[in-house]
C-alpha cells in the first residue's frame, strides 16, 4: 500500500513539472511573438517614414521614424534617418542626439558621422549667436572629430566643408591644412578648404583676428611683426613647395574657470644679434575684441615644446613652454597657472634637451619627462606632481 502511494505521488509530481514546463514554453512563445510584432511594426513605421521623407512630408516622416526608434532602439539605420529628418527641420539638438545614438550603435557608420558633424556645426553656430563662445568651441571640436572619422570612409563634400569651417573657427588653420593635404591630395573640395584656411592664417598673422568670432576688420591681438611660435608637425605653408615643422602656438583655454576661454598666444618677435625674443600672452574677450590680460618673455633664442592643458590633474589648465637658450645650455621648462585673478610662474625645470608629458603611473596627473645631458650622454629624468610642485621621482 505504501509503495502505491509513493508511485502515485511521483506521477503527480511529474505531471505538475510537465505542466509548468508547458506554461513556461507558452510564455516564451508569447514573448517571442510580441518581440517579432514589435520589430515588424518598427520596420513598417521606418518604411512609412522613409517614404514620407522622400515625398518631402518631413514632419509626418519624423513622427513615424520616432515610433520606429521607440519600438526598436537598437537600429542605427533608424536613428540615422531620424537625425537627417531632424536636420531638415533645423532641429539640430534632436539631430545631434539621434546621430550620436546611431554612431554609438554603429561606430563606423559614415552617414551618421556626417550628420553628427553637421549637427555639431550648426549647434556651434547657434552658440556663437548667443555669444556662448566656450560652448561653441566644444561643438566645433566634436564636429572636427566626427568629420575626420567620416572622411576616413568617404569623401563627403559636406563633411569637408563642415570640417574646414570648424578648423577655421577654432583657429586650427595648420591642423586643417595638414589633414586636407595629407588625406585628400587632389580633391577639389579639400583644396578649396586648404585655400580658405591659408587665407584665414594670413589674416591672423597680419593681425586681423584669430577666428570667425572676430570680424575681419577687428584689430588683431598680435603686435606688429610678430610670428606665431611653431614646432612639431610638417606643415604646408603658403606655397606648394615650401614646408616647415609647425605646431600652432594658438590655444583657447579657460585658465580662470569662469566658463569663458582665454586666448593664449606663443609668438616670436624680430631680434638682433641672432636673437629671436619669444613671448607668451594671455588675452580675454571684451565685447568685440581681445584685451591683453598677462604677458611675459620666455626666451631670447626660440621656444621648443609647448602646450596648454591640465598637466597636474587639478582640473585647471597650465601653460608649459620650453625656453631655448643655446645648444650648450639646452632649454628650461617654464610652467604657468592662473591663481585667482593672476597668472604666475609656478615652477621652472631643466636644463632639458627634450620634454615629454605622460601619465606614467595612471593617477590622472601627467609626469614631466625631460632629457638631461652630461657630456655626450643623455638620460631621462621624471618629475611627478606632489600637490604643490613637480619633484624628481627619486626624491
């Protein structure tokens, strides 16, 4: 009798288990069916939106594409089409967000990269009209990155135009010239941008303002006869044959954390007795021109490596410049930072025959690596930030 009850209990338990499995299977089938319907509906809305867009019914097309994107938030194609439609309606903030989503889903999506760059460009223009120049520069930088990536896949005339204009607005004339001449030799649209960047650079060096935020007839910040300091990268100058190592000594950085960028210029002046006096000047924007805020001499014989960035990881940018003295003495590394209302020298390192910045230990603060020379031997010396100054790592 006990044996029969036991077997009956097992049979009932087995039936319950099978019944539970069937219930799970039915639930799974329902879920799959719902997902299939969701993707099918998304496809229908996408197709309808695309058709309406081709019929120039942009507003209704956007409604359908938005529904498609909500049903299928993993479709880069849908977000790309939505970004394009938003752009046609001049809804650049929405176009920016949709294009960014498309590039996140598909990083090498050429069309999405182009429309993302276009959205950034128009947003930058809008911020300029509001006199939010700091925000404008951030969008211009995003535009540059997107368009450069897009042009690695396709020679889009739109991407070329937005990239060239963004470089000009950022004052990055030389970087733009290098990119277009190196990546797209012979391309008519690229050559047109090179010519425009060269002209903008001529105007800048002549003293007619650093970028398109300044009108062409505005007095420039450089003194007469000054030349922007250069170092580091091959650069096509003002002819097809003349080249020179060039890194633009023009920086925009919020030194005093007031959310408005200062203009930092590193430049040379004509000198006597083989001297080339070099200076760094900081300007602040005042209604319609750059006013001098701070100025100091760096060297009588040229400058080497220079940068403006947050070197020590304190969230505030520093100015670092090598001042060269002569072949025997090498150079001294000068570091400047904004201290409240004042810009002051915080340290000088050297002598050095070469300087590198690198976050060796990964703590967010860059170490300064200088090349020391004793007789004919060179050795690297690493300096690390200790919250107040840079010290040798062996100290």
